[in-house]
C-alpha cells in the first residue's frame, strides 16, 4: 500500500448544505458525493471489477452477513482477504450485518449481547455481536467498517424506537472498542458510527450526541429507506445530517433512486449505496435522464437508438437489449447492469461539478423536471 493517510476527508466546495470533496485512504481516493455499488457476496452482480471501476466507481460495498455465512470470514482471511479474493484493489466498505440479520434471518433473538439467529441458507445457528461484527470485518480486510446496530421499523412504537437507538449506542461503543483492539487493521482502516432514531428529531439528536462522544471517522444516517417514503425520508434529512459533525463524511445507507440521491445531496449527504442499479438491470429496468424505462416494453422492440449515446453500452440498440432481456440471455443482465452503474456514476459526477461551480439548485431543479416529466419514464 502507498503512504497515503489512514483516513482523511477534505471538503473542497459547498453549495447550500451540499458538499463535494475527497476521502483519502491507503487503497485510493473516494470522490464525494459518492455512490458505492453493492457487492453483496464478493461480487457486483453481472459485472467484472474492472467494469465497475471503468464506469467511475471509487469504492464498493461488501456484506458482512452474507460473507460470514458463505464462504465464511475465517476462510476469506485464509484466502488473503476480500480485495484479493474478488479482484478489487480499491476501498471496500462493509456493512455490519445488523440489517440483514433482522430482514433475512429466521428466529432472531436480540439481547444485550447481540443477535442470535438462524442462517437463511441452511438454518445453522449463529451469534452476531458488536465484537464479532468487528472481527468479521477485520478478517475480510474491510477499509471502512460499520458499527453494529439494531434496526427497528419506523412504524415501531416510540418506546421501541428509543430502546433500539439506546442499545445501538451501547453497541457503537463496543464496536469502537472491538475495532480498536484489532491494532494492525485499525491502523489502516476506518470506523463509521450509525445514527438511529427513526423519524424522531429528538431521538436522532440523542443518537448523534452519543456517537460524537465515542468518536468515529464518519457517520451514517441509518434506519431510512425502509418503506417510509421519500417525503418522510427528506423530512428526516432536513435535520439529521445537521446533527452530525460538519468535518466528517455522512453516509445515507441503502439509498436509493436517482431523485432520492439528488435530494439527499442537497441536504448534506456525502455517500450512498443501493442495490437498485444492479437489481434493476437484471430485471430489465434502465435508468436514464428521462426517468427509468422498462426495456421489456414492446415499444423498444424496433428502437435502434441506444439507452444513452454516452453510455458504455451505446453500441447496442434498445431493440437488441429488449431481445436479450426478453430471451433471458445473460448478456442482457450484464449490459443493463453496466449501463445503470454508469448512469449512477455520471449522476454523481454531475452533482460534484454542480456543487463545485455553485449551481446545484439550478442543476437539481432541471434534473427533477426532466426525470419526473413522465412520472418516471415508461417504468
């Protein structure tokens, strides 16, 4: 590795609450606002790592829960870590596994120690605690490690939301201690805390204050994009990022649609991840400046134009992509995914440029007017 810093965040320009800058780490720089393609099981589905890099991604995301179950964290370490295993030499952020434990596992039992659960793959029993989550992410060789937290639905009672937030803050401190105990890894990696509190401004403030007291390299806004809708999410983002340190990156987990991202950047968010561009690509949905379109739609069957003339897939027509997807050909999933990843990275590039040049509002208003003109393309 180079002599680059372990972790630094430099803001080069602001426009309203929006910021653009650079996170510097030993495996490379991350331009912000940044979108991280999701590589759940040590692969960004349907594309090679060099394709992910070629479309402009500086960092990808790996999943602690899935990788601990298959192929296993200890096996991954024996094989040299996640970077070498999957052939990606730039930064990787790994989530803590908390969300997947709650959403995918069977028979979960939450205690102060952690979460006992049965694997969704084979029913085997496991325990995920703050300490074990830190250990797994260390074995994977993660560059940005996420604290272990407890997520409850925004529809839960206020008492349940408060209790989960308070437990998450106790787990955040244990995550910090667990991360710091892995001295070799901690010397070259970063740890992010996760703000919880659902849509409640007071709970969010308590959570932010607790995280700041512990001290992290970056801060995530967790517990959103779980069905509350864009209006409620933006309402929370009107105050939640402001409660976090100005000089640290802010990461909105699991977001989102292109118009979600634009609105969140306007509210001060620096980092995003979402399965949408890859999952949509595999199911025949392409993202365009005129909104999402369904390539399966019959109107594309004889359309010789590309999805976008600047897309890396521009040599192939919408008609050909329509044929591939309708036929279930693997190449259809590959090309649609590559296009969507390119579109998301181009979106981030445009946002960074608009912030740097002080024209974000005009750009964002123009984007929304075009993107939503047909209520989401032909979706």
